[in-house]
């Protein structure tokens, strides 16, 4: 994946989650070259401006200016790839241009920008309409400055009446000036979390603007392979979610109500769902035997297609559709299991989880979740099941350390 793609992400995922924990400003040491001539590239400016409306729709614009100083950077920035979700947003390339040392400007014309299906949409076309714009930058050479302006417009809200935004400051290399501005209705109460400096907040008529600023001026030495910590392990040892998080949800209960509303109508017990469940549990007498049989059916007989929440959007397909298709992503497989259980008098609920981040309990948002498992009430506790591993034993879950653990009933404070 190119550097530029990690820097600039779609509004659909709210500039979601570059791989770095966060970037901080650091003054160069006395022995460093203040021009950074030895660096492969220098990001001179990275500016992100986001505007949300009260209905949850919005727009994001990102402007990048980078000084290209090596052949490796020419290769890295020579082909730009930007994703977007075609069903609810558009991506406009305002400009991509190269500014030569003598002042000459070479534009990459819109006619040469290719629009392609993403790899994940080719794998599962009914689950995501993710598209990509591929831009082969014209005339990029060492010593040039690359300038890019992109604009994503969401014409449909992920969660009507709500919005969220996540951002990680860039630390892939030297970044002299990075600015983030979030413009929201002044009467919307926001939850804001920032691991970097606190935002500047100003009132602009009926709007409120949150501004964040950072720079990354000291490139850390490369770690050996043995020293590199896997992302899941780094998270397990306490690394935080995105540096900046903003959400209009007032509580986690509101997040649950939003997702529950998306999922509830899809868990419909149809005659075929009922007859399938009755065939599966034939001869089973206890609730645990029935749950185990239905779980094993969904886990092993329904093929799993791995698409994160957000990329495949949040609304599952109807349970009978999943049964007919014989495949689904995590939320679809949960929906089918929940419908089968409901048809035999057992209740189940979706449990949204994050496999990447430690969730900030004080900032309710829909952005950090990338997986759905099933929670089945057992008195004042729950059994948690994950149907996606396909061959996993009953109650097997994978914890933050990447090891298996039994999903026994446990207390739940949700």
C-alpha cells in the first residue's frame, strides 16, 4: 500500500485508521539537517477539512504538498490510489499536479484518471461497492513538488442524525505542517478525544470549528523485524485508538440503539428459517444442545467472506438471503444464527467488537468496530459465539493476544 494512500483516506471511513498510533511534534536535533535533504520525501503540508451536517451527511477535503527527493519516493508517489464507497459518497479529484524546480506546472488531466472496482468488491460484489481512483502522476521526478487536492462528499449518512470522525496524524516520514479542521453545527453536542494537543475551538455563526495541528520533524530509526511489535500486540500493551476522535453520539446506548435498529428487521423468522432450524435441532432437548447445533450449522455450512464493518457498511442482509446464498460476512452470519435461534424460542443479540483498538469508554462512536459476534443471554450473563472461523469449536473466541479462549458465560456491564 502506498504512502499516499495511508495519508489520504475516504470520508466513508473517516480517514480511518492509519497504522501509526499517533504523531507528535519534535524539534530536530543539532546534528540533523534542517532541510531534511537525506529524506526520501518531505511532506510540506497536509491539510484535512471536514464539514458535517446535523443529518449526518458531510464532506471531507484533503490537500497534500510533498517534496520528492529520491527515486524511491517517485515510485511511491507515482501511482496514487484512493478508495471511496460509491453507494453513498463521491470522490472528486480537484487536482493532481507536479511543480518543477523552474516553476513549470504539469497537471495530470481528469481524462487519465482510472476508476476501478476494489479487490474486496471483486471478491464479494453484493457486500461492498468500494471503488478506487487510480492516478498515474505525470512527469514526476526527483526534485519536484507533488500537489494533490481530493474531495469526498457523503450524500447519505452512515447513521442518520449522527456522525463521527477519526484521525491519526501522519508519521510515515517528515511532515512539516499538518492541520485538521472539523466544522460542525454549533447546536450539536460532541464528544471529543485528542491524544495530541487539545483542539482550538471557535464559533463561526451557527457553526463550531475544531482545529488540530501537528508536525513530525524527527524520523525514528527503523526497527529490526525482531523489534517490531504486531499491531494486535501493540494494542494489547495499551496503544490508544486514533489520535483524534469526534462523535455526535451521546452514549453507548445510543450507538447500540442505532445498530440494533439496522439489524432488527433482518432477523425475520420466515417459514424456511423455521423449518431449517427444526431440522437442525431434531433430537436435541436442552437449550445448550440446540444452541450448539445451530452454531455449528452456521459456522461450518455458511461460507464466511471477510469484510470489515464500514467497508461492507453496517446493515446486514436478511437472514433468509444469507441462508439462500450460503455465504456472508460477520454481521450476516450473526443475523442468520439469531434468526434460527429466535425460531426455536432462543434470543440472541449482536455484539460489536474491535480487533484493532482499545475502545475509549468515554467516547461512544460507531467507527472503531470491525467485527460482530453473537451474545446469547444466560440469566444475568451471556454466551459469546463467533461463527466466522468456520471450523472453530463451540464457544471458541480469539482474544487480543491472538490465542483461543472459551466464550463461557460472563458478566456484562453493557
